[in-house]
């Protein structure tokens, strides 16, 4: 039913991963067509050896070296499926991509659909999420100023007859860049104005590497100029020129040693291009039009940088004022607790957590002794009425910050608590369920002389495939303890920035999560850290794996004998509340989707609400253990 077209030239190692991601996608395509754009004999031999394992599903079509557009056109001509999906030879599809796209196309009566994408590195690991497409469908008017179809060609699925008729020459072989943009405009015209559907799923991984065609500045500019000349009646030519000027000259030849004010470098690069690129006289004249846009783009970035600096300064000033106000509020509220310095301070925080706090507090009070301080929002309920539970109502501004950026608000509370209370402090996330005396388990190492205690957050074995050099592990923050003397030399503002993830002395360049800089700071000054076993708290082991006494269930949820941590459930509740109030959140769309997924799982386990079949299948090992 679906033919997949993959143009390639050498790079067989990447091609092998691309084919595997397509064949193991969950939907069996009718055929996978590899269009060879004049690869070397060695590469072709490796390619034929590679496809032998797929029993005729994958076949190679030879094509003279005429570029990616001609190769795609050859694939369109040879395709036998009712639909054609395109994929570049260095990109990857996520499982279920074809199934979801086909369903989306048929349910909405589209002729062409595309999906959102994430950036990946050469190892296939995500290195950044693209901005999610603003619209759920695109017409010809939406393509006037920019190519709004995400994921280049690798995300597109289209009906075969549109691609083949009136001619299979869909991609313009004379365009070295923008050939996909031009093709989408042609497809819309062939479908008599029907729109391109944009799925909200992030189904494609686009590789970033040195050989990407977008890194060739001359190729980018040449392609855009020829695209403008071809489509000048249908597009906003000045907008396209301005956009490509900003893109192509973002990293020009350095003259003054800075990108921001480097007008001389931009001028030099543009003149170098105009004199050396293989352009016609008309194209050279059009290229000269770039000059004012190069300068205007430079000054636009100057203004943008100044505006960003001023906005950041105002925000930092507001945060300082808010933290000092919060310090006074917390100091007064903790007055009852601080009378007994021998007792540890156990605290949690939850805004809009009416569904989380009842489960957490009841489980904590059932298994652990002592008081617990709970930071709640102004309008949140107090689900458990007990002298062991001390509620502290957060100021309105902090509760609002929790909905838009939970980490910022959490960092403010933690910084104030660590500087207000003197002694042992234990923190538990409100999206945990206590199964044993976790308070005593965290308290014992601290009383024995350790300064910090918690589960392992692994850096040494590099489970996230980031080059960390030689750094120690930190701790997971859903259940941890710390002595306030560890941060006694820091002021509250400095501590807040470190908790919020700002690198400090002793930190690697990349931080996995907030609060890690505080642990690195402690280790740098030779404070002792006690790492709890994953059988007790769940999460990661010291060797970088996640397999513990609860088997593969710990890969899905942090499951230990003392506590279960669902992770991101509070963010899921904040996301729903923020949408209800019309607030924008600073977290990525991918994390938001993950948080809502975890919220659905949490409500199913603890409140018996329905769980979608897909999540039942995904979390089956964890459901079996918890039940």
C-alpha cells in the first residue's frame, strides 16, 4: 500500500539504520526503494549485501548522479504503492510513524500529511526538539513566506497519483535547495488546493552532522535565489530573501571577532559568493539585493539581544525580591518546627495537587514518623487534617510560577528552606507513594556522618551518551536528604541559581537535572554523599543500569521497596491548569506529552480511572508489580 522512497549516495552505515527504522516501524510497507545517486562500487556492494536480509522488500534502483531531486523523481516513477512516503538516507522514523500518519490522513481526508520532528545526532540520540508546527494544516497561502512543512521530505506521506500525475518530475532537479518547498507547492496545486495535514506527533528524527546540505552556504543561497526566480508570483520574495540572509550569514568570516557587529565579515562573504557561485547574470543581480537585508538582519539581532538582556535583568530582579519575601514567610511558618533542632525537617511541595497530596500524605503518615511540611497553593485544599502535617501557603505569584515553570518555583522554595532551617532536611516529591519508612532510611546515613543522601543520578557511566569526562554521580531529588551546613557559605540567591541548574565550581559542562550543581558543589568541597540502593528507592544503579529487584518495571517508573516515584505527574496537572487559565508554559511539547501520559497512569493506579490500551501495553510490567 505504501512505497518508501530513499535517495542515497554512499553513507551506508547511516542508510542501514534508516532502513531498519522503516522496516521495523510496525507497519509493513509494500516496498522500500533505494535510489542510488551514483555511489561508489564499494558502497553499492555493501548496500546489496545489506538488503539481502529483507527478502525482496528493499530494492535498489540505479540512477546517474543528478542530485537528490532527480533521485526522488526516479523513485516516484518506480513506486507501485497507493501512497508514497519519502525519507532521507540519514534520518530515522519512530515506531508507528506510518500507522499514525495513514490513520491521520484517512480520518481527515487529506491528500498529503507530514509530522513534527526532533533533531538527533549520529548515534540516533535526540539532541533537541524542533519547534512544533504552529498550524495543523497548511494551504498554499501558508507557504508564501516560509516552508512550514516540518521535517524536510522525511516526514511527508502523499497519495501516489498526486506525485505521479501529470508528471513524476515532482522535485525540481535544478534547485539545489528549497526543492522540497517547491514540491509541496506543486502537490497542493495538483490536489486543486487541498491542504497539507500536519500531525502533532514527533515521528521523525532529523540528523545533525557536518555533511548536512544546509551547512553549504553557497548551495543554500543558490537554491533560494533560483526558487525565488521560479516562484516569485506565488511567494513573498522579500520575506524569503530576508530569511535566507539571516540564515546563511549567521556564521560569516570573522573580521572583528564577533558575530553580532560583524557587518564587514557579512559583506565579505556575500561578495565572495556573488563572484564565485555559478549564477546567471540575472541571478547575480538578484543576489546583490541581499546587501540591505544582511545589514538589517544584523541590526535586528542587536536590538533583539538588547531586549533579551533587559528582559532577563528585570526577571532576575523580580526573582530576587520574591525570594527575599518568601524567606520571611517561610521563616515565620517554620517557627514551630525550628524549636526542635534535633528533629529533621521533612517537606514537600504541591500546587494544584489536590489529586496528589491525599495519596502521598496518607502513605507517608502510615509508614513514617514525625512532622512533614507541605507547601501548597493559595486555593489548594488541605486533604489531611493531622497535627503532623504543617501546611504553608505559598504567595500567589509563586503559585502562578509553578503552573508556567515548575522548576523555577521549586528552586525558590528549596533555596529558602535550605537557608532558613538549620539541621537535617529531607525532601520527598508529592507525586511519590511511600511504601515503607523512607524517612528513617534517609535519616540514618545523615546521622551517621554523611552530608547528602539519595538515589543515584548516574554521570560516571554516561547513560545519556553525553561526554561528561570524569565526574562523579549526583542524587535523584524525588527522595533525598541534606545537611543545611553543606550550603552555609552560599547566599540564598546564589543557591537558588545553582538549584535551578546553573553550573558552578566542580560541575561538568552539561547538567542532567536541576539541583545537580549543589551536589557537585558539595563533592568539590569534599562533602560525603551516600547513594541509596535502587532496590530501596528505585531509579538508577551505580553502574548506569535500572534493573533492580522489581525487574523491568523500574525502567518505566522508579519503583523501590520504600517508595514509588511516578515522575512528571505534577507537571501534567500544571499543564492542564495552565491551559484552563490560558497561561503559556516554558517546557517543551514532548515533555508536556510525557507528563500528561504519566498523569493518566497515576490516576489509573491510584484512582481507578481508565487507561488507554497503548499505555496499558507500555506500562504492563509496572502495573503487574504495583497491583
